[in-house]
C-alpha cells in the first residue's frame, strides 16, 4: 500500500534537440497549468548555467513567469545556488515574487555552482567560490527577511525592499551531508537530489533527522526526496521514453553538453558496459513504467526513505508524452491513496 504523500514537479526546463528556449518556457507553463489541475503541490525550477539543454538559468524570472500563468500551485526554486549571488539580491527577488504572488513562493537553496568551475568563476567573480561560506550567506539572507534574527553578516542599515518581514519558506537542498546537517541544526525542511545523486540519500536523511532541532519553522523534520519517474500507458513505452534521460546522463559522463535527445529503441549501441553500469547506478532512484508499475515500485522508495514529500523529475523529449507522464504519476498516486 502507498501512503498518502504530496507530490511536486521538478522542471529542468529542457531544451530539446531542434527546439529553442522559447519552446521550453511555453512547455513549462503548459506543464505547470496541467500539474495544478492534477493536484501537484509545488512546481520547482532549477538554476543551471552554460548548459545548452537547460533554459532556467535566470531562475527567478522563470518562477515569475510560471506563477503569473497559474492560480494556486506553489512555485519555487529547486534550487537557487546561493553562492552565485549576493544574498540581498535573492532576498529582493524572492521578496518581489512573494509580494506579487502571496503565499505561493518557495525558496530552495543549494551551494553548488549549478555548472562547471569555469562557469562558476564567471558567475561569482568577487564572491567566495566553492560554497564554503554557504552558512554565512544563508544567515545573511534570513536576516534580510527577518531583521530581528541575529546575524553577524547582514550589514547594518541595509534592507531588502520588498522582502523584509515576508514569510517565504526556505528549503535547503543537497546531494551530500553538508546541507542535510545544516538544515537539521537550523530546523529547516530539506530536499535531497536523489534523482541524480542517489548514493548518499539514506545517510543524508539520517544525518538530517539526527541533527534536527525544532525551530519557529518546523517542530519536526520534513524531508523531500527527488525521484525520476517516467510514465506511459505501457512499461515498454515508458522505458523507451526514459532513454532520452539516459542519453543525457551518458553525455554528462563523457563531458559533452547538448540538448535533450529523442528516445531510441535501445541504448545498447550507444554505451559501453562500464558507462551503462554508471548511468544506471546514478538513476537508481528512478521508475519507468505504467501506472501499475509506479504503484508497485514507489511504496518501496517511500518506505525506505520515510520521505514526507516527493518531487518528480521527468526528462521526456516529446512535450505531449511528458504531460501524459505527469498525469499518469498523479493518477497512480491518487488511486493508491
């Protein structure tokens, strides 16, 4: 049996082969509108840079575009890579979003660059690189929203307008133990990127829960787990659709960047045995199948992780097939509930 659990969308705003960023934005808005109808709780977009296949580099702008085109679904970042930005800028941007769309904005924060080190240097320039100062940047950001909060990092006399006094949920995101432990100590919700970094999922969740200290935000731990779920009317078709995502991971380990490729009938001609092993390992928290297959496999992940929410990534080449995938996932979860 699958316990009742909120589901959300993680949109990497894919630019497909022979497509454009403009196509990606239109498709994202269309997906968000459908996700709202299908009962998804959140619609998150991720910050990536210098990647030809991902359109959400200006994440705050895309969040505003999605929020303006929907009615009630929460829209946010999964995440904003805080070391790339001055905390005051993020406080102002998300203060503006929350003012425009009250009660609907989430601020998920990560400490990775969201790209390679060369791009990180181009982004961060005079800012500290490597993410070592993430706790200090977070403290400064929180103090802009709540000036009564003690922080040694917010400059006196500087305010975020809009932003100050607004209650915007802050999540910490991660693929290792650093953010898990920090989220626990600060009493913040935590989301783990198991959709691309599964190895440390269970230790990170244990570390988060073990270090959790109640706060004015949460009285107990709250963890979200990222899962790749690609659904279709048959298992065979779902597995075929999933080859676009497998090709994307294959290109990453080969050091190649490009747009999301069409699915193929078989991956065997495309990868070497060691590459296949690595890609499948990185995608171990993934499900590709029919509604019945999702109903059979998802409860195991929920039981294993104890997740309070799941957020679903689906790198599907064809937009209509992507819509159908998210619809089937919603139906599978709702029927099981």
